[in-house]
C-alpha cells in the first residue's frame, strides 16, 4: 500500500512540477517538453486551429499566440514549405511573362491531360472574378476552354461587380453548338449578374458584300460600338490541326484555311487566323467575319488567353508572339514548352 501511495504521490509531484503557460495557469502537455512555443506551433500548423482557437486551448490572448507562432518560425520549430509543383508553376509563370512580355501568367500544376480544359477554365474563372471592376465591359469569345471557365464561375459572384457588361466578341454560330459565342456570353453574364451585349448577326457571312450590308444596320452598329469599349477580354486559342473547333464547328472547311504569301496559318485567335509569328492573315475569309478585329483586340488593356495542352503549343506561341494576350492561363507542361523554345 505504501508503494502505491508513494507512486500516486510521485505522480502528483510530477504533475505539480509541469510547466504552466505564462499568465494562464494551463499546464503544457508533457509531449511538448514543457515548451508553450512548440505546443502553439503544433496546434496552429499541425491541427489547423485558428489563432483564436489556439488561444482558447492555451488560455492566453491571440497576441500571445501570434508571438508564439512567430517564435516557432524563428527557432525553426516550424518551417513552411510550398508544394514543389506550385513552386515550379510560379517559376514558369514568371519566365513566361518575361519571355513574351506578358503582364502576368497563371500556370496550373501538371496533372495529366485528362480534364485539362476544365482545370484551366477553373483557374481562369478564379482569376477573372478578381480582376473585374465596376463599369467594366468584358468581351468574351467562345470555345471549350472558355465555356469551362464560364461554367466554373460561381453564381455567388452574381451582382458583386456593379454596372458590369459582358459582350459577345463575334457573331453567332449554328444554334446546335453548346459552345457558341452567344451561349458563352449569356451564361457568363448570368453567373456574374451582368447585362449581356449580343452581336445579332452571324459570326461568318457568305461574302464581303453581305458583311458590309449588315454593318450598316443601326442595331448591329450600336452593339459593335459597345464591344469596342471593352476594358477586358477573355478568349481561347485554337490550333489549325484537323480536330480544331474552327473546323469541327463547320465555320470553315480545313481545305479553305487561309494563308498569306504562301505562309500557312498556325493559330486561331478570336476566330481570326494568324501565322506562326503571330502576324494576322488578311484574306477573303477575314473579310467575312463580323466581330472584333485583331487590331481592336490588342487595343484592350487586359487580354486574357485561356488555353493549354500539347496540341496547342504552336498556336499559343503564335498568339503570344503577336501580342494578342496580356495574361495567359495555361498548364505547366505547355508553359515549359513555351519557355524552352
């Protein structure tokens, strides 16, 4: 019995000898070696508690917790590491911006090509809602990645930016397309709670003469006048490969792909063809388009290109060389290929 009593007494003695958190009377658990700094670091960084919650557990003020957390970092108790994939992506974004004269770039970490358009679209949506300002006129193109971006814009953003307009940057396509310019523009306007400015004409008409006649219509002139006041624009970049949307949509036959002085087109930017060096191709096809011209596109301050994937590297390079984008949202593999070229 005496042994048991002595054992219990010993435990009580040891408990009384444990360190207390200064000013609180709360004992520091033994596993933290009587050090409140280590305990605070564990609660905050490992358990994921807020500083307010850590303060409640330790019986101290938030200011004290803040001091403990700062000391934990200073003493090397806690080190903050970024995921290497994000470090690579940020470095690539910086290199892209420097090489191509971009205002900035967003590069998502690699996760294979499956679901790539959706992941790029999601990143573009996050970027877009941070850039929009009251009174903006946002021009919107069309395509798979643009639609992925539009679908990723949360309806919780509805009405947050006042006096916002979303404008279709080229005329309409066939009504059977779920990626058409009018669908992309109307859905994005609905998600943002913005007014939608349509171009009530076909995107591509049968001849230059038909285009000239349509452009004389007052309604279309007014719509284009609003579009030309765009402060920001978001668009995809198309390739000239057989499966490019510009061909599969039926807008143009691949055999009719424009060329200029024997130089073939390498990319499609806002439904306009450009060479591998980014130079616009002016031909009969270009004269049939109703929508924003490339010269009008580059006059817009913020020009967000959303595109990625191995099939689009050449096309994106052409877009960047032509100066059509001021911001690029892409994936790490594509960014690396563009930087290394």
